[in-house]
C-alpha cells in the first residue's frame, strides 16, 4: 500500500473528493481544492513527514481491507430482526411514503428532510450536517451545519454538484454535541472508517442518513447543462429537481440563475438524460463503486422509481431502515404517509443502478482493473457483447467529456458533436440487442403460459 493518499488514490483518479483525509490528517497538511476537471482532490500544502497512513485508512477507495459488508456487520449485525441481502446490505424495515409538508421543496417525497427535522425536534440530535446552496459562484453547494429545522430546510432537494466534508468534520471535532450527517454511500463509508479511528467522531455522529447513488458529477456537468439550457455567462445558482404538475416525476427540470439574474429552465428529456445516462463528467471512482443503497447508513432515502409512483409529479420516497432508533422515529411520526413495502420492491426501484454496480462493474473490472482495490463484485468477461460495447463506449465518452472540458474546450455543441459517433453506435447496439433477445423472451413467455417444455 502507498503511504499517502496522493500517491495511492489521487494519482490513479480514484479520489472521490470526500475530504475525510484532509479533516483528520494529524499534520494538517492536506487541503481540498478543485482540480482542472471540476472535482475536489486533497492537495499537500506542506510536505508529509510522518507518513502515518491515516489518510489512506479513512479513504473509501484506498482498499483498507474494509468493505460495506464488514462495516455493516459490525454496526447492524447484532440488531434483533436484522436481515441481509447482497444488493442492499443489512436492513430492518422498508417503507414507502411522503411528507405532505416537505414534498413540494424536496427531490422526491420529502422523507429525508422530515426525518432530519424530527431528529432535531425530538432532541435526538443537536445539529444536522447536510448539503445546501451557497452564495459563492465558485462553490455553488457545500456541506453546512444547521441547528434549527427552519435553517435546515435550505438544504432540501438534490445537489448534483461536488461537495466535500473536511470543514464540517473539523467542526464536529471542535464543537461537542450530537450530529446527524447526510451523505452519499462513499462519503458515509469514509465517515464509518474515520469513526473506527477517532473517538470523538464515534461519540458525536449519532445518526447517518444515506442517499442512493449511481454516480456523482463534476462541476463541469452543471456548466454543460447550463450551456445547453441557454445560460450566458456564469451560473450563480441552480435548483436541480424542479417539479412540474403536468410532467411525471421522472421528467424533472433544472433551473439556472445567471449573473444578470435571468433564469433558464431545462427538462430531463431535453438533454440532461443524455449526459447523465452516458456518464459524461463522471469521476472515475464512480465506475468502481459497488454500493447503491448507502449500506453504512442508519437509514437510506431514495426516489420511488416504481410504475405506481413515478407518474406522480409530487414525488414519493422509499425509506430503508437499519437502526431501531430511526425506525421508532418513523413509526411515531406525525404528518407523514408511510406504509411498509417489500424490500424486493425497493431493490426493483433502483434496478438500473443495481445493474450498473453489478454487471457493468464486473465488466469494468475485467477490462480495466488498474489501481482498483478489491471489490465485492468479481471481474467477469461479459457473455453479452453488447454489454461490453456499452461499458466501453460510455467509458470513452466519460473520459472525453472530462478531458475536453478540463482542457478549456467548454463548448457544449462541439462536445456533443464529438460524442456523436459513440452515441450512434450505442443506439444501434441497443436496437440489435433487442432484436436478438426478443424471440428468446417471447419463447420463454409462451412456455410459461402453456406449462413449460411439456408442450414443445
């Protein structure tokens, strides 16, 4: 193992920019800064003299020997009634519902915001750490510490923008109290690794609220979509998950505010989906993550991407619980609509992301394992040539978008033109794959209907 995070992780482009290394460095020699690709990385502000290795031990992509299964077993394995599935880790209960009060300003059903407010109101925590907008155009969003529900509501909604934890973790270390922290899977894994090595973090971070995740995006993703929406000049503010009553929940919109105060709106189906699903402006680390459901979190909230809920423009939440204390808060909740739902339906709601972090990841590990620590998914040569083609083409587009925008070629039209051949090949491959697999699916359906192979 390399003795320093810069050599062991940043150099292989596997840094996700969480900031735990900078927060906990005993020498205080690391600072989180933007790299040329619009991602956060730790940078040495003075030379490392001790090489203690703590930065690597708390890094979610350094191969510390711990994974979400081992961490989850230590945290939740002894909880009465706890169960485990490979797709979601440990789980105690699962629910579907919404908070009518928080729904309008939230990305989905508002259950994450409701829960954080309930934790504050019931005195379970003194402070909440979550992502909220800033007034700084160089850093549109940041983790912030809130002490009241009113202030915390500024963090409602999604933020597809890089953020890092170093500042708020230092605050936790300096200011006693009980904290709830929200975060994506890799960030919460880093916190759990840090808690193993820091008593103050173990004692003070008492609730972790996770969000499901398929990928993060660099700040250049926001620049690209803003240009696509027609924004001229610098973006000073953005809301990523606007809801429209005449659109299904899946066709949400982004609203950008420019320096002159003018606003521009663009819907998912108007070009955002193309950049998102084809992994443009996605950090390399996201290609080697196998955690969909924030398995290290006490509770995980997500969109209910299921047919019976996704047409409701107001949004609906799924909630996956691992902590008995959090389950009690939910079950005595006021002002929410919450019903049990089978965990199989929770997994189904994120089926696309599960495929990316299982079958696609196995293919990526087979094709390009350079510098990647051991994952829970084994490398595998794909039997389906179109899966391999999809992984290869999307990786090429990911690198191209990152490199071009990072080199200063920030023209959305030209970038999309450069992607044209790969997009056409990807579309053609999908169509051929459907043609080939359709007869097989049809035959299987007929056999089930007529009683299997007995009838030929």
